[in-house]
C-alpha cells in the first residue's frame, strides 16, 4: 500500500519536471529570460513592436501547461487501460475481483495532489508574465496568487479534494471488496482527458484554424458525453440488472428464483457512499459538458462570415457587372452646386470666430 502511494508520489511529479526541463533545454531559454521575453511579447503583441513568432519560444507558463497536459494524458491512458482490463475480466459485476482495482487507486491518488500543484504553477507563471515580475515572489504575492487561484479554479479544486478525501477511502475501505466492475467503469471516464488536453494545447498556441482542432473538438464532445455524462446513469442501470434478490413462493410450490430490481429502486438499495458520490460528481460533469458545448458554438460562430461579408462576396450572374448598393435618395442634396460663371465649386469662406 505505502509502496504504491510512494510510487505515484514520485512518478507523476517526476514526469512533469522531466518534460518541463526537456522543453526548457530544447527552446534554449532560462526561467528569467522566458518570463521577460514572454512578458514583452504579450505586452507588445497588439502593436507588433516585438517581431517574435509564437512558435520560436516557450515561456514558463507554456512549459508548465504543456507538461501538465502531457502528464494528465498519460494518467488518462493508464487509468483507461486499467479500467478496460477490469471491466473485461469481471463476469459477475458485484463479486468478481481484480487486483488492478485497488492497486491503481493507490497509485493514482497522489496524482490529484500533484495536479493541483501543477495547475497553481501554471497560474503563477501566467501572473508573472502579466505583471513583468523578474524577482522572486514574496509572501504577500504568493498569498494573493493562492487566493486568486482558488477563486478561479474553485470547482476543479473541490473536485480534486473530494476525490482524495472521499472517493479514495470509499473505493478502498467502504466497498469491502465488492464492485470492482463499477470501479473499472469509473476509470474509463478518463478516456476524454487526452482530447481535452489536446484542445487546450491547440488553443494555447493559437491553432484554432487547424483541421486537427475541429476533429478533436468533435471527438471531445462525443467521448465526454459517452464517458462522463452517460456514465452515472449506466452505473445505476448495470446495478439494477445485476442486483438480484431471491424470491421464494409459499408452499406447496416451494420454488425460488432470482430477479433484477427496477431502475428507480437502485438509489434506495445502493450504498449511500455511491449515491453521495454520484450526486456530487455528476452535476460537475454536466456543467463541464455545457461549457464544452458553449465553446464549440462560440468557435462555430466565429468561423461563420458576417452578413456584410456574405453580401459583398455574393456571386453575380455570368456577364453581369458586380452588385453595388443603390445610392441614397437624398445624396444629391449633399453635393456642392457649381458656379454657373466659372463652372467650379465655390470656395467656402473662412470665418474667424
């Protein structure tokens, strides 16, 4: 148990720091240089005074964000693989056991603590870029950064704290060795994480016009809806089909049979820990899915041409001149009248006030 916890505590931060160091060496910038140059770039991006391509350097904020996305995607692939292995090996969804169910929970629990720290580092370096801070942080700035991070990422922080404080004990202790199949299904929810991370990276480097961004967006909508939104209803459906109760009839028949329970009975007979976890986690998935849908609609509207552009670019008939707007009926009243003697426009006298 302690070995798996220690392994997870070393593995995820080690991958993050290692990938960050590789990116820093490949781009050739030190920490201070990256922060200063990135600050100048962001400050003069609109005016164009600093002519540096976005892909020629990578700030500390970019390095942290890219490394965090890499670790999150790696954890998602590992969790999904473990979940598929557990689900495919369990015939009895209530009683069958698999060693990966408890082992991966212990290994992945430190990931949520690491992920909070990684998100705060990304937020902190982004603040340094905006504030042009080259010196080390003092206590007041760190405190303000922590409070700002908690206000900005309050839902994600609550999600990670709930996963460590409640879901981990519920999965290891309160399950009492039952329901490894459902634990594997919960692992499969991480299938949507790689597409979410790829979308963040493409937006970070301003590649929204790429075809990859559109394909990834469609895949992210579908996978997130199937693996996170529909996950909890499917968990209750599976429980209703597998929760059998022994029904006996009165003599003289004296026979017994097994029958599944209706779906609406599941919240009444399921453990309270399962109901509490679903009640807190499913609304978060619905909220995040609504944000993804709003982002997709916003990107769709940004790509559509405006009404004026469609009017100007409308095709004309073959051989006909381009379409022009008719003049205003009162436009001739604004034109100056020519002098009948000189046939020129009269000069407007200058009046000193």
